[in-house]
């Protein structure tokens, strides 16, 4: 952008759309110092999302990877749904799968944190509903197997009781 042949090189002021000052400052700091810092824990996931978008826009692949790693480390009850929606929008299959697994494994905590109310993307909602239906089907299958196992054990128990009664 500030290189040879680009109009921004000579401009007195450059407008960078789709970002905020903190994110753009973090990008410039990274480019100048090779230091990756998302700041304090509060809002870290959103800063990583914003910075990743800038890294994609300005073709800084290593910074994009660092942001992706930070996002994966940020998955928690309060961030799982917003990160899931962001991953869906960005086409990040790895983060999307991680968030869906997290929601499935920590459903009560996600719900208690307000994660369900944060859900805005209909496609993501359909995916989560599909996951829930798959889990219900899996649980029904497990229950059916357990019923068969219990019935088989009941039959074995009756045989043992009959043998004990015969010997007595």
C-alpha cells in the first residue's frame, strides 16, 4: 500500500475501511516489530478476529495464522457462539468444527453464558440443530444397546438364580 506506484504512498491521509484504530495499530506494530499482542483478556477474541481480517486483507499470512491460533485458544462458553458464527462467515472449517464440538460438549455452560441468545446466523443455527439431532439419535442408539445388554444380563441372572435354587 505504501510501496512504489501506489497512491497511498504520497497521500497525506489514508483511510483504512473495515477496522478500528486498535486493530490497525496492532497490524502496524506486528509489521514493524514482529510482535503479536492482542492485549488484555477482555475482548481478546474480537481483537483476534479484527486483526485476522486485516492480515487477510493485507496478505500477512503469518499474522493470520497467529490470529487463527489465538481464536482457537479463545473458545469458551461466552465466546463459542460468536466465534462459531465468525468461523462460518470466514470459511474457517477448523475453528467452526472446534466451536461446534465445544458447544456440544459444554451446552449447559454455553447456554448459561447467554450463547444461545447471541446466535444470529440461520445457517449456524441449522448446523447446531443438526448436531443436537445427531446427538439425540446417538443417545437413542446407546439406550437401545443398553436395554439389550440389561435384558441379556437379566436372562443370565435368572439362570444363576435357577441354578442356586436347584442346589439349595
